[in-house]
C-alpha cells in the first residue's frame, strides 16, 4: 500500500484498509526492534517537531522512532516556535519544508495543522489537536489487537468528556474499523452532532455500532475495553474544574465498573492520569476538592486489567509506522 508523501492529519482521511496497513506495519517494526534488527532505512532525512502543547509520550515517541529509522529530529517548544506569532502558518510551513523531510505538529486547533499541510511540500503529521489525536488511535488499535487478537466487533466504551480529541478520534476509528463505540457520560459531553452523524454514516458500511448513554451500568455491560482520559485538557482554565468534577465524577472508572463489564474487560488511558496523589495537580485537586482520585481509581489503574503502559509504548511503534510509510519511497 502506497502512502508515500501523504499527510497524517485525522483518520477520517484514511480508509479502514489504510489504517489496518499502518497497524500491521507498526507490529512489524515493533517486532524488529524487540529482536534487535536494525531498520534505519530513512538515513539522511530530518524531521521538525512543533510542540505548542508539551507532551512526554508524543515527544519521546517521535524522537526515538526517528532515531530508530536513522533520521535526525529538531524539537521546537512553545517558546522556540514563532508559528502564528512572528511568522504565519503558511510561511512556517514553507520554511520548514525547505529544511526538513517531515513536520509534526502538536497544539491547538485542527485548522492549524491542516494549514501547515496545505502549504508544506513534505508530509505533516498531527501529534494532537483540540479536535483529533490520530497517532494515539493507531497505538490503541495495536494494543487492542495484541490483547484480543482482533479489532472487528470489539466493544470499546469511553467514559468522561467525549467532546474533544480522544473521544472524537475513538468514535471515528471504531466507525472505520467495524468496532462498537459507546460514550458513557453526561449528555453535554457528547461529541458534536455533525461528527456523530458522519461516523454513523461510516458505520453503515463497516458494521460498526455507535451509541451513547448516561447510564454507567447499561453502557459498560459486556464491554471489552473501558477507556477514559483526564477531565480537564491542557490549556483549559482552572475555573472549569469544579463544574467538570461535578458533572463527570459519576463516570469515574472504578473496579465496580470493570466488573460490570466482565472479567475479560481491560482498561485503557492515553495518559497522563490523575489516579493518585503523586502529582502536583493531584495534590492540588485533593486540597481544593477533597478527591484522592480523578477519572480512574488507583485500584483499576494499577490492576492487571490495566494495559496503559503497553498502550503508551505502542505510541512509538505506531508513530514510527506513520513516518516510515509516508517518507519511504
């Protein structure tokens, strides 16, 4: 399958076959790395990493993946990049495309990464925007397939705020891959009606199921995967914490939720997670709201049903697959 020169901006742009190919390629590259087989076939190439939102996993995944493939990488943090400040998005894209073979963007509006791609002559990859998180989705698919041996028909339940990148993207990828997606949350935290309708249309041909409920017991019964994310995203003001906690506390992932789903259900989270008091934010939330745990209990997070660190590692393997597929002739 030829993806050379393609941008990787959102999974709505890719067919189920193309997504499956990237997951297969990631599995192949992961196997080579585990067996110590060199795969530095992109020697001489260089990539730019624009991070308007910082991240441990995304940065490390891109840098290690680039190194394994033989490429150099240049990291531009929020203070290093002049994108949209002293230099327009169009000019930034054209400048960087003249120096690099690929550009990663992690930041805010989807429109920014779309505009970078519009003006760039080299592939642009979305490391995360407010609306979509496609590299995370490939890691999730690889992790689910490693655990269950399949994707088709897997029932994935997302609990919490499903309006933004992770909830949106999980709904999209489930629709594409013939999976069953359920959002379990307060109605005001559902994805947009426009995206829901688009995914339901895709589901008509893939065999996927897309549904929504406010009932935790009903929504999680028989699930294969329970997935959640932090309740307040990076860049959102502290003032929204109280409302978000009040609305979403009933949708915390507990062991009762996992047991309601069934003994074979696993827990996934794109990280970071506020499951204990071992972070500055966790301690602050405890002081302000009296909560020891946020979106998931420590009991679930640290249990043998949690596959979050396998999922985190797979970020690197799947990001490597995206870069390899789009840069290798």
